[in-house]
């Protein structure tokens, strides 16, 4: 990365793996679980959060010296709420079906702990450019997990990706279904999201022993 | 009867944690000890009971389409519902601060036991989620909104209490090292959520179909999950009959 210094690129790359907001920092879990039954809403959600995080972090970072610390939470909430209203209105205008499907979870980006967490931990103490990178990095780390969970739940649960059947047709018994494969209907039910994330954590921590918790 | 139904539905069937995964961040972070979990749970019940009815009033008299009629006929066509996010979150943040000040003044012992949890609650998704669900389900009266806030709070309280108790015990078991802490908590919560799904039959008398509450907007719920249930239940039941 010629554009970014080594320290800056660390800001983006760290949250993708060893400092992932979902699996390590335990932030922003609510929305990660509720909307990942299919790949498409997961990606839309990831992009929405990317936008809110990137812009929000810059705004907060620009205002960091004039916000009185006593009311900073309210100021942060108002900034996020404004950005989320923009996302919500854009989605309603250009992807109405999808915005119906995501229903209240777009609104819940406001209280997504990743956003508040990064505002508090990073944007309040750093300049706009670094805050922007940090925001993008963390939102991307969040998006990666969302896409992984959405991918497996849609593939194993309904045998489709983005709504296209990739494993054959379950009714006419073509493709994999011809040799006796069945969809696992359980995967699309909400509780399985938790278990899939649990397994991702398991895999990640087996690969990197330093992340293992005491108990 | 309506109240009783909403009460049990919000606690068990539509449990904030197990059905919609709201408030997961604090649920995972603060559930290491039962005593702190009880403190946070109580604070959530309290704040939900206050903010849901308040936001109901806001929704009815300011935000909904035609809600401004009381200002005069020329305002009847305004639809301010796009402002709901910002107004709801502002109400919640101010109420939390207000509640903190009042509790500190009049009941220092309660204030000490709630401690740092009160300010944290402003950013708990369960609180904003409660208000947004209240809006999307068109809850009809003030009483029902109050009931909804209170009972969802109890549902959240139950969930965090249960997981905290389990986590205290699981410390003595031999969990595979990479799963320790966060990983095993996720999987336990998933198993508990599967258990809670069985409460879904509570209001239908155990029949497989969705409750035939025609015109009851509670059925609208979340679209994603509705779709899933309607398409997937037959498959699950055929699997069961095969065995």
C-alpha cells in the first residue's frame, strides 16, 4: 500500500482478523445475528454500516474538541441517528423490498455498539483521516463476519446464494439433491446464527492461540 | 385478556434476546456474574417501562401520518415518521439522564446498585428496539404500550439472569480452550434460543399454524423471520415424520 503508511494500513487490516469487532471486541452483535439468514440483506447491512461508520467517525473526530464531555453521548447519538435516517431513506427509495425485510434493524444501527464503541475509543482522540481509516476497517471487519455467516446460512439452509439455486433443484431432484442431499431447514432459523458465530470464533481462536480467553 | 396475552407473548415468544437478538452486546459483556446481571436487568426493565410509553405518545401525537391533526386541520397531511429514529433516541438518551438524576436524588441505595449501568443503557439496542417494535406493530393504547415495555424488559432480565447463572457454573467445566469465554457463551445462547422457540406454540395451543389473529398487527413482526417460518416449518415437520 503506497498510499498508506504502515501504521495507517494496520488500522484497516487489524479489525479484519485479530481485532475483529464481532469475534474479539464483542461489539455490534445484535444486528449481525438477526439479518444473516440470507446473503443479500447481510451485504446491504454491511454496506450501510460501512457508510455510517466512515462518515460518522470523521464527523465526530472533527468535532472532538468542541463537544463537552458531559453530553458527548447525546451528541454522538444524534450524529449517528442523522446518518442512519439518510441510509434508511435511500434504501426505502431504491430498494423498498429489502428495506421492508431489514425492518427495524436499519434503525438499530444507531445503537450498534461498534459505532458508539469506535467513537468513544478512537474518534474522540484522533484526527479525521485516521478516524476514517479506523471506521472503514472496523466496519469491514464487521461486514466480513456478516457475509461469512450469511453465506453459510443461505447455502446450507436453502441451497441458494443471492436467491439463485446453486445446489440444484430440490423439487425436480437435480444436482446435489439427486444423490440424496437435503436442505438443513434449521440453518435459516434465528438461533443457528449464534451457533455459526460460535463456530467462527472457535476456528479463529484455534488458529491464533493468543486470542484464547482465561475462562 | 389482551393485556395478559401481550404480557406472556413479549416475555417468552418474542423474547428480546432469544427471538430478536437485541441487547446482545451488554448481554454478553455483563453476564459474567449473577449480581451484576441482576443490576443491569433491573435497569433495563425500568428504562423500557418509561421510554416505550413515552415514545408511544410521541409516535401518536407527532410522528405518525396525520398525527398533527390536533394542531389544526391544515396540519393533517404531515407525515413526520422519517424523524422517528432521531426523536426516539433523543427521548431515550434524555430519559436515561433524567432517571439517573432522579434516582440519585431520591434513592441513593438503588442508584448505587444500578451504578454504571444506567448511562450504558442509552446505547442498549433492546431499548431502542422496544420503541421501534412498538411503532412497527401499531400498538393501540397507552396501557398496552406500557405493558409491552415492562414485559419485554422482564424477558430481557430473564435471559441475562439465566446466562449469568450458567456462566458462573461453566467455569468449573472443561471447555475446549478456543471456545472458552465468548465462544461457548454464543453456543449456549443458541441452544437456549432453540429452547425458547418451543414457547412459540404457547399462544396457538400447539398447532403448527400461525395464530389466526386476523387483523392483529402483532403478527407483522419481522418480515425476515415470518418468511422463514412459513417456508421452513413444513420441511422441519417432514423431517420429523420421516424419522
